C-alpha cells in the first residue's frame, strides 16, 4: 500500500513500507499566449496562480472602513466584472485562486508603530484593528481584524470556500505571511495580480514577488486605486519597465480559454 504525503500531486512523497519515493512528477506545460505590455507573453497555466489583493469590505464595501471615513468606494466597484472574469477563467483552467488581504491580530503585537501610522495618522482610533461603527451597519466591527466582517472578501466577487486565503499584515503580501511558501509548494512560477490599491498593496506585493523570483503580471483593468488617477498609471509604468507585464482582462480570459 502506498500513501501520498504533500500539498498536491506535483509536490508530495509516496510512502510505502520501508521506502520513501521523493521523486515528483513533472506536470506537462500548458501554454497560453496573450497580448501584454511591454511585449506579448506566453505563460504555463500549470504553474500559474492568480492573487486578488485587499478586495475586502473595509476597503471596498458600503459600510466598511473607507466608506465610513467618507472615501467614495464606488469607482472600485468598476473593476468587479474584470476580477470575476479572470477568477472564473482561472477556476475553469484549474489555476489556484488566492485571496490576499489584511487580517489583523486582535492584539496587534506584530504591527510596529510605522505599520499602523499610515492608517491612523492622528491616533485615537479608526485605524487597523480599532472598533468602528460602519456607516449604515447595525453592529460595530474591528477594522480589518482577522475573522471580522470588514476583513471578508466583498460578496460581489464570489469567493469560494475552497479558494486559498492568506492574511497579510503589511502593504506587501510577502512580509510576515505564508504566501511564498504556498506558491512554492504549488510549484507556481507566474503570478497574476489584481485588486486594490494598484499603486500600494498590489504593486508592493507584485514587486516582492519579482524579488522572490516569480514572473509577474498585473491585470491592469482589474486593479484600481483610491489615490489620484496618475498613481495607477505610474504603477503600470513601473511594472512594465522594471518588474513584469500588464495584461487586459479580456486578453487574459481569451488566452487562457484557448490553451
């Protein structure tokens, strides 16, 4: 009798009496071609994952933290269809779908003052982990605290229980998280990023992915920012110039569908 030990078929041991088979089967390449900037690309779908960043109630939803502070969250809703289309194409191609978002510890012991300061420049509440009464909501919640309503993915995107969820505690999703270990255990080489803010958490996580050796893509119409519009264009420029590629969601869906 042989038992399998590992996270998936591509990264596991085969265990039997007095024998451990540490060879790992190599998955055949599944090539997808698509237009991109600065040049068109081909990716291996068997080694590709999609990561959706910070599409959480507190950032994007009515009654969340940003909405309660007076930030107009409706422009972010414009990217929902593109995110849904990319996620659905990823599921159809059996790509890992990873929802990456803030999940603050209740005690906030891993958050240095500099991490908390950009979210709470005057102190006294309304920052990461603080209790807030969301606009129009009957129950208060702790801002982006792991397990809270504010940290949940907005329901319009249709996240599923068998998707992969990673909580982060910094602007980048690699620092102080298991994201890199998960991607490596899944034998991922290429990561496509979407979400908010394109010039902050999406961008920081993408460039960290590049620094970790991954091939990186930003789905440009499935990412947005609450910063001035020029910041989104600057992020796209930097990705194309230094860190990876940008692709439109329709081109992604078509390329994946043809593979």
